[in-house]
C-alpha cells in the first residue's frame, strides 16, 4: 500500500549521498581539466625553455639566421663557442618536404575522395575507405624505414641512370613517403565535405544536361572548396609536425636549398638530434630544441585553428 | 529537328572526358593502395627470413684439462670454441683466416657453451657435439640473399669461408629452425642473437601506464563534458582545447615530458612510467572524442527513465548511460592504444632509446619500446639487422592489426543496440 | 482549493527561452482520482505534466513561474530536492523506455537507489507487488532475469508502470502512455489505470477523447498554453462551458 494517507510528504530529504555526489562532480571536472592542464603545460614549458634560449641567442638571429650548426664548445673560450642557430634552413627544409608531400597527397587524396563519394558503389566504398585508412594507421617509424631503406636507394639509382645526382637523404624520398601517409587525412575529410553538398545542387546541374564529371567540377567542388581547403590545411599541419619519417630519411644536413634532390633537414629532425644522446640541459644546444618546438607548436596550432574554423563554417552553411 | 539519339561530336568528347575523370579517381585509389601493398609486401619479404635461424654443430673438447669439473664456470669457453673450430678446419693457419674461421659462429659462442656446460654437467669429460648459433653472414648466405657469383672482393664472405660452410652443410652439421630466440632475447649487438623481448615488455609496460591513466581520465572527462557541463564559455574552452590537442605534433608531447616530467618532477629517465604518461596525454583527446560520441548515441529516453523515477543525474549517468556507452568507449580506447603502441618520436625525447638487453622488471627501470627498437635497428650497419628490423615491424603490425580487429568486432557486436 | 486536492497549481507560467508555453494555469488535482489533460497538439499538456515532477529542469532554457504545491509544499522551493520529489511523483513516458537490463533489475532499480528494501526478500516482495499491480506478474514471473527490452510494447509499458510504482510514489504522471500501443494493449493499460487509482493519484495526458472519458474522473482542457476548462469528466464531455472545449470534443480543432 502506498502511504497516501500520511498528512505530509518529505520533499526535502532524499536517500542520495550528496557529499559523495559533490565529490564525484569534483573528480569529473578535474578530469576534464587535465586536457587544459596539458595545453598549459606545453605552452609554459616551451615558453620557459625557449626564453632561456633567447637569453643567449637573440631572437632575430634565430629567426633570420641562415646558418645552423649547433656545436657544443669543447673549450669555453673557443670562438663561436655556442655555434650558429639560424633556423631559416630548417624552416625551408620543413616547408620543402611538406610541399612535396602535399604535391603527392593532394591529387591522390582528392581524386580518391571524389571517386569514393560520387562514383563508387556502396559496397566498394565500404571496402576502399577502410583500406585507405590503413595508411593512416601504420606507425610512422615504418614509413621512415621504408623511405630510408627502399625509396631513397631507388631514387638514387634511378637518378644515376639518367645522370642526376640524388642525395641518399634527399628531400624527395622523405616527401614522397610522407605524402602517401597523409592521403587518408585528405581523402576522408574531403569525402565528408563532398557528401555534405546537397543533392539538390547536383540534381540542378544534371537536370540541365551536364555530365556527372562536369557537375562535380563546376558545381560540387566549387561549393566544397572551403571544406577541402580545411582538410588540406590539417594535412599540411600533420606533415610539418611529422617526425620519424624525416628523422630516418631526411638526415641532418642544414642546407638552404629548394632542390628536392638534395638533402635538407627539418625542425622535427633537429629536435630529435639535439635531444637524444648525452646532453647537458643548460647548453644553448639543448635549449634551442625548445625554441624549435615552440615554432612547431605555434605553426601547427595556427593551421589547425584556421582549418577547424573553415570546416565548421562550411558545415553550418549546409546544416 | 534535333536528334536525341545520335550523339554529336561535342557530346562524344564530353563523354570521353567523363570516362577519363572516372579513371583518374580509380588511378588515385589504385596508386595509394599499391603503395601500401608494396611497402607492406617488401617488409614481409625482407622480414620473413628473420623468423628462421641457423645453427652449426661443432665438436668441442670438454675434457678435464679444458673444463675443471669442480669449477666448470672458470673454464675459458671462448678458447674452447676457437680450438674446436681450428681442429675442424686445420687449414686455416694465417691470423686473418683464423679470424674468419671464428666468425662462422656467433660472437657469443663462448657464453652459449658456458650455458650449455652449466646446464649439462654430466656431459663433461670428453668430446661433445654442441650446437652453436651461426653468425649473421653465415645465416644470410644460407637464406640465399648473397649472390655467390659476384666478385669475391664485393662479398662479405670470401671463397674460403663459403667453402667451409659448404663442407659443414655436406657433413650435416648445419640445421635451420624457427627463430624462437627472436622472441625470447633482448637486444644485442650481434644480429643473430638480437631479439624483441625487452622491447615488447617495454611496450607492454608503457601501454599499461598509458591505459591506466588515459582510460579513466578520458571517460570521466567525456562524461562531464557530455552529461553535466553547462553550456558556457568555460565548457567551450575545454572543448576547443581538446580538439586542438588532438592535432599537436607528437614530438611536442615529448618535449613536455622532457621538460616537465623529467626535469621539473624528476621522474626516472627512459622509464615506461614517463613514456606511458606522455603517450597517455597524447591519446587522451582520442579517447575523450570517441567516448563523447558514444555517450551521445545513448538515447535520451534512458536518461529520462532514470531521472523520472528519482535517480540523481550522477546515478542516471553511472548506472545507465555510461554502461551502455562502454562498448563504444572501449573501441575508441583500443584505437587510441594502437596509436600509442606505434608512436616513436615522444619516446625518443624522454630517453627510451637506450640499448636494453635485459627485460625491464618494473615501470621505473630503463626500457625501450617496440617502435623505438625498430628505429634503432634500422640505423644499425649490419646487413642482418635489416632483416631483424623488418621482422620487428611485422610483429608490430600484427599487434596493431589484432587491436584494430578487436575494435571492429566490438563495434559490430554492439552497434545496433538501440 | 478543494479539500482533497493533492496537487495544486497557482498562476503557473512556463517559458522556453522567450517563448511562453503555459499561461497562468490554475488547477487542482484531487487525490486518488485519475485526472486527464486533453487538448490539441502543442498546447502545453506535456509541459504542464513535466513541471509537476520538475523534469523540465533538464531543459536549460525552461523557466517556471507561479507555484505548484503538493500537499501544501511548494515543489519549486529552494530546499526541495528534485530527487526526493521525483521519488514521490513518478512518471511514465509516451514511448516505453525500459532499461536494457533484466525485468527484475528494471523494477528493483528505484527501490534500490531510494533505499526502500532492507534485504533481498524485501526486494523480491517489492518487485512481485509492483509487477502484480502492473498486471504483468503472470506473464513474466518465470523470466524475471530476461531483458526488459525483449518484451512486447504493451508489456514494456506495463513494466515501466511497475518500475514507477515500485518506489511507491504518491502521484503517477503518464504522458500519452498508450500512444505507441495497439488497442488490446491499450485496453489492458486502461484497466490497470483504473486499478491503480486506489493507491495513487494519477495524471494522464491523452489524445483520445474516449480514453479520457473511460479512465478519468476529472478532465482539464488546454488550448494554446491556457487552461480553458476543468471539472468532472462527465460534465466536460456532456456540457462543456467553453465553446473551444466543445469544438475540440466535437473534433473541430485539434
Ligand atoms: N524543449 C523545448 N524547447 C523549446 N520549446 C519547447 C520545448 N518543449 C516544448 N516546447 C514548446 O512548448 C509548447 C508546448 O509543448 P508541449 O510538448 O507541452 O505540447 P503538448 O501539448 O504535449 O503537445 P503534444 O500533444 O504534441 O505532445 C510547444 O509550442 C512546443 O513547441
Ligand atoms: Mg506531449
């Protein structure tokens, strides 16, 4: 029997343990703050160590210097005891390799995305899409190994046979392989973007007697451009931050060149070189790695924020 | 009058443009997948050899003069092996020839004999036929990757060495078998003895730390953001933060680990503890994003049902919503762990690149991880390490495939719950 | 306010953001009777029902003004705990929403979180009592450990009723409990509602005039966020005072 005959009912006191629930909420909030703490930690530690670096090496020398040779001095009184820390060759090297990668990945990724979203049957799409995504799941150390021990020697031999001198640590080898790695990034994001273009727009064009490919080129792609641009920016950010491929295949020669057949080095490869092995933590050499890390972090962050903004704007347009 | 049936020449060219366009798409997909197949195929091809190994039988003298039965551990085992080799091929008299002769077996043959003697004290007292691991060059010759016809000066093995090997083969003193030691040994400077056990254990410990941190924190953060967070600036900041964190280059997390965990907090360098923590910070966004998606997929009627009968929001979430989202969360977590397993760069930053022979016993000891082992071996000059590197990659890929299959099965299994 | 009113709403306004969904509702709901809320779609019936056990708190933009009292206590008073309130004012939803757990666990969940059972036998008794009251016991007593989601729609809805009454609330709110069910299942539930009236006060939202006439003793007619008319069901259906009520009952608005 329900106690409907009681005069009043208690609406104030429940059985739940409020203290415990407050504690749970506290823990939940704390956990979601971990992500913020990580970001703050990254920014603080990079800024702090980079600041110590810039106390020794002027910021302008770092940003505009064209000479990179971070030797540690053998004797304190040695001339140029701290070495040269001009980051320009590293930045150009990074850009060169990323550019080659984008040259490979953009056409392959975009054409794959177009084919998958516009032409492929549902069945082959369900098969091909995950297959392409395997490319993104393979550890980068595997790409690095393949680039250094298979692709680079092949390019060298191929260059020799046509009389070209290809460095065994050429930017081309690293860039090519890196390009393959970021294909799925471009293809799956662009695929989503292309699918979001309303069918009505296609119907309008097809109804006027345009062929399917004309519709894609003249109607679908132009309206998907912002989203595609976003996906390309994300891919570029990924290429710039990629480490293992360049560590293994690009080497450490800080050449200021635009020739893809020569060896160049990148920001990430230098960070690894500077920080592995024995190190004294206070030298300009090790601290310079954090200055490079700061450059890398800021660059990729800006690219991401811009890319995510573009993609979001684009999605809202069709919501 | 217009003819609808016979295509005009202009239409024909438009039609062929259409065909061409489709072929570009097919070509792009084919090129991407072909690269994948070539890369994995070449690694499989190169690595398959590492799973077999070569042993040589040599008759060694374990008489009382060579090994004192009272103190067998004091014997000069390396010398015993060398003497046995000299006895087998007395024609090697010059020092250079002798060195080649000793090079037929692994550099560690002395230790192998010592282990054999200590394990079989009953065999002491006379001549005994003992199996030794063959050297890497010997092994490679048998695997057929060395071309015997090229000029002697361009080969690692001279005609004389090949002659010895052929003699051993003819006498039945060579055997091939599955390379168990690849899975039971730690790293070694000698490719024929190098194994991945210490790296595997290092990876396992690192992943364990990573899981223990990122799984609970990831789920709880996702629950807060999805079920409780008020819609305000503060929540927006956290959300944007997580999305951006997901795209920070992995090496930056390594820098964070180096500067914060190692230098500021003084945690042990090269340890799975630090490695796991760094990787968990990296996988956290993946887990949070996946967990939020599967929490969102739980129908609101479940929440209403629980709240409607007087469950508190915390009870409704932990009793009903979270258990239903768990399969999805697990899937996301496995994918995140697979990412962490393949990650190399941040581990280099915190010093997990050491040469580790012994299996790490705790998360505080220096250790390395499988992908780092691959990186180290890829750099080694010996040819036989090429094979080992590929084999280690195969093992790594097998683990990744298993994890991803598990994730797919989980997803399939629980997908149509609602 | 009539002496037997258990719930009484005074000048209740409900807003969703800027939009006003209910306007100055004054309604007394008598104890141990079935009160039905009728009216065209979107008139605010669900909104009113959900403000009685504060399910509206879940909607961020929702704001309730005026007062709703249960046995004289203002349920929107700051010291009131919604969890305690909902334990006293249970709710059955339009679509059956059993937890994807066993039948037993479904019914036992409420008593468990509210600490109503001291032992396993206590709990067994509560579960049996609730299922008997919900008219489901005979059908499920041999498969209490099977998932509640495996039952038919009508059975699921009765399970949800059992789950709600297991907490022994004072009031049971039902929002179109039969709209997802076939006529036979509907008839069973209607019978059940009549039974439950002895123990509980019931407020039911329905779109079916016949259902309102069959199960309820009192009826309130809502239109465009206003309470047009309320009274004994018989008089509302036979001699409505307001023209809008008449039109609705005759099927001219809706
Ligand atoms: N969560 C909400 N956010 C904003 N507006 C809402 C929300 N819920 C209901 N409304 C609005 O409040 C008004 C009343 O809705 P309510 O659901 O109470 O109607 P109802 O009488 O139950 O209708 P039905 O018979 O279709 O269930 C409607 O105009 C509706 O659009
Ligand atoms: Mg309604």
